[in-house]
C-alpha cells in the first residue's frame, strides 16, 4: 500500500489514534484539478483529515462530507469520504496564488480566511448529522481539532501536512488524529501534551522516512501503543455517466427541453474529479423520455 491509514490505541485504550500517509491521493487530486501549490496544500490537508474521519464511521455505507467555507480567495473546500478509506474533494478556486507566510510556508490560513467548517455524516438515518463550527485559523488541522472539542465534545489533536516539490508536485502528505477517552488519566494527558509540543511537523517526519506507525510510536513512546488495523486510502470518485444522467433528469423536463432545443451536445463536469461527460442531442431526448 502506498497510501494507508493506521488505527491504534495507547495507554490502555485511554487514547485512540489514527495516522496516514496520503501523498499519492493528494497528487491525484492535484492533477485532477490542476491546483496551485497553496490550493493543493489546503485540499490535501482536508482530504487527509477527511480520510481519517471517514474510517472512524461504523457503517459500510456511511458517508462523511466536510465543507470549509471561508472569505479567503480559495472560496471553499469540499471533501467526501467513506468508511473504507476512499476520499474525494475539490476547491472552489484551484488557481489561487499567494506569497509564503512569515514562516516561509504555504499560506493556507490566508487562502481560506474566516468562515465556517461543517461536518455532515449520512449514516442512513432519516436526517444526517450536521455539526458546524467557526474556523479558528483556516489552517485546517486546528479547525478540525476545534470542531471535535466544540461540536462532538471529544478532546482531540489533529496534525496535517502537505509538502510540495519545486515542480509543484506533491512530495509528502499525511497526518494524525488523536482522541482522548472520557476516562483518560491526567498524567496521560500531560505526557501527551508534552509530546505533541515536541514533535516536528507531520511532513518533516514523513520526509525523514517515518511511516504512520513510526509517527504514532514517536508520540506514544512508553505508552503501550497497539496498532489495531491498517487500511488503504485512495482518491476515488464514484461518478459515472449513469449518475450524471440521473442528475440531468432531476433538473426537470423544462431544462432538458431547452438543452435539446439548442441543438448542441452538452458537456457536464464532475466537481470532485474533473471528469467530463458528453451527452448528444439524441441522448438528451432519451433522458427527456425517461423523465415522464
């Protein structure tokens, strides 16, 4: 597995943790959307966070959607993930270019700006669960950390990173997500806080050759860590011509009739993966017949 997520526990199951390496899936997203470096970093962080949050869901058919809406030039980011490590996403403005921040890093916070973070969990119930919090920094990891504490009341720490090559391809990407159980000892919390303050950024560790397992070992040294599961992660879009056909039927007979009247084939673009689907006038007429 090139990209994968590990699920672990530590300190006698007082802590649950996830760590991921996601370079390939973030690079796939970059190619699909032709994103600028700062847009790649923003989307890549949310894709990585979304992939880890997706595998936290229990149902095989459960779907998680994370939406970041900010007043920065990127406009917004949408990511959808499932419980099997599949994730897809896009940014509203993939061509944003910004100067580096004061630390010489890609300025994701400025690109995103102020706004909100929404998490929608569709678990097959009548209504999906929706949690929403204000963006804290726009840097994504801190915003997800705040979401867990404020919306789900689970003390958490999220670390995410995307490192770019000079040719603007993705060199490294990954992250970790740590959550405390309600019965966690104060001594365990203190030790963990100290470790989190000491460890290097995620991309530094990945660039040094550390695996997700080794990143967690570094965090939980001497805390009885146990890897419970390892699963692949990938950028995967389940769009198809059949799905797009259903979407076109749903726009209504009037709209379809207008398209047919124009007498030209139409092209429909998938937001998530950038794939284009072409429909001839004859195909549109068939969709109109089906929409009765």
